[in-house]
C-alpha cells in the first residue's frame, strides 16, 4: 500500500505534501503525491495548468493516471520543475489534469487510490487559501485548491485536509484565517526538512521556503517576491492544522459551487462568479504583457553586482525586513544565472553568515567580493 496525498494548488505544494507525509508517516513510507503542473510564469510561460499531453516521458500506470519521473520533460514552450522535483522528493509524483473539471479530476484521484491500494486521501495546502471565502482582497490563486476539494468530495473517498504554515502564502489575512483552521494538529521541526534542504536553491516556491525556514527556527520579517506585504515568521508559521473535508467544504463557497463541473472553462466561469476573477485570466494578461526576451547580455562585473546588491539590501533593511528569499534577490536585481551564482557564492562566504537556508539574512555591514 502507498499513502495517497494531493498537493492542493500545484507550484510548490508537492514539497509541502512531502513534508507533511514525512511528519505523519516517516520518510520511508511509500507514497504518491498527485499535483497539478501549474507553476509560476517564471517557470512556465504558458498560462494555466499543463495537461498530460504537454509532457513527454510520463509513465502511464492506467488510463487515468500518469507518473512524472526525472526523465519526463515538458514540451516547449511549456516549462515545468516537476521532473526535477520527482528526483529529489521521497514520494512519487502523479499528474493532475484539470481540463475535464471536477469530474475528470475525481476519476484521476479514484484511479490513483486504486493503484496505491488505499482507501484514504490526505489533501495538503500551504498557506491556507484552501479555506478562502473568495472575497478576500489579497486572494490570488484559489481555483486549483477548490477544484481539488470538490474532486475529493466527488470520489466519496474519506479525505483529511492539512493546512501547513498558516498565512505563509499571504492570501488570506492571518486574523481571518486562524479561526477557520482551529487549533494546530502538530508542528514541523528541522528534522522533518532535511530531505528538501537543497530544493529552494533552484525552486521558486516562496511559501514552501518560508515553511521550511519556520520549521528550522528562523524568526523575523521576511520579504518575498510575489506577495503584497512581508511575512512574519513566528512560532505559528511552522504549525500544521487538520480539518475534515466537510469542514473545508463548509468554508469554501468556490469548492461547493464547482461540484459537478465538467471542464476548466466552466470552472473559470464559476471562479469569476464567486471570487470576481479567474487566476488563469490574470496569467493570460501577464503573459500577454510580458517583455519580449532580449538577446543574452554579457554578465555584469561581480563588483558591480555586489554594489547593486548592497544598495538594495540597505533599502530592504529600511523597509523593516530581516530576511529575503532567493527569488526576491534574483528577480528584484534582474540577475542572469551567472550573476546570481556569483553573487550568492559571495554572500555565502561572508563573515556575517548571510545564508540561513533556505533564506538569506540581511546584514548591516556590506559584503566584500572575494
């Protein structure tokens, strides 16, 4: 038997699902994590989630279930980090294809349960937008989570929902979120994060990185790239809350309205009705206005990049930040891969120990180039 987990929102949620699985069942218990191939435009420039047919090298273990392996590859122009994740996470990864709506997802989940030989599902979300009402002004990405909730309900398979790192996705304000979640079931600790220690050097999931940082005891205000305000890492940020599927359905109008949905276009229409927007439409607009890729430029001199970083670091300190994510550094400074590699190597070597994996500590004294 394999444990069956569902990463509710795609992106970095498979990492969180792996952490929760390790905490609940230990690192050596076989498991399958089902996830969308729905990633940030910085990874996948094509808006919306990917279908199974957008990949080569998936492993079919049934007509409704395809596994992602390290030899799986997205078909250009699509992009995906799932193949690389599949080689570094303990559980296997299976692909959720939402284009046939809740009905199609329910068939895929039921097929996965049969293949795993299990009669239970563990649905995992990082941050808490899975219990969004839909009217929160900072809500950005509720559709994938709500589809997963509705699909689990449609299978009839007993499902437990775990919300890790409340508020770390910066979508539902914490004062509104915590009463919906109730008391925490358990807290993650540093020992549960070892397997994913190097993933955030290359994976842009900021909520996942913040969860791991909180589990490792990092405390303070952290600036992320894709959020309207900084995140406070306190003791509650490492908590995991357990809810029944019935509770989550009662809290999520979007999940309830998606019941019976037979296509992703229909799901988008429901999201517009309930939430006032479709996140896929937002991705389409962002992709349409993305700057045309320019010709590769010569990397800037390491001293010039470091000077640019030092000025930026002072500005972040003035804003009250103590930590930042790798993605925040790279994207704010518009670094090439070579520039990022050189700068981060310099920061790792500084006497002030700026690297506090998976985050970076902002320091009051400038670093010096090697």
